[in-house]
């Protein structure tokens, strides 16, 4: 379910004061373009520079919470 249009996008007010983001559900506004934010992914902070293409998306979309699976290559015995 989407947010009502009359309410506008949700943005945590703390984002205007500092660059550390715990609120992954906050929307990216045009005022944030060319600024760097540190987004918490549940374990550590990932640094992200906001670009124009990111406006309207949420901060959490750009902080992956899962690692890529790396399978080991088995070596054949001779």
C-alpha cells in the first residue's frame, strides 16, 4: 500500500542535520543531491553519494543487506 499523496513523502527530520541514516524508509529528496550519507544495512554503514536518478526512491534500496553467495570451486584429484 502506498502513502497518501496529500501527506507527501516520508522523510526523517534528522536527515537534514547529519549524514548518518538509520531510517531506511525515508524518501530521497532533491535537497540531498550531491551529498554523502552513511546508510545502515543492519551490520555496518555503507557510504552513498546521492545522484539525481535516486530522487523519489528510498534510502534502503541502495544498501544491500545480504552478501553475494560465493561458491567454492572444487579441485579435481589426480
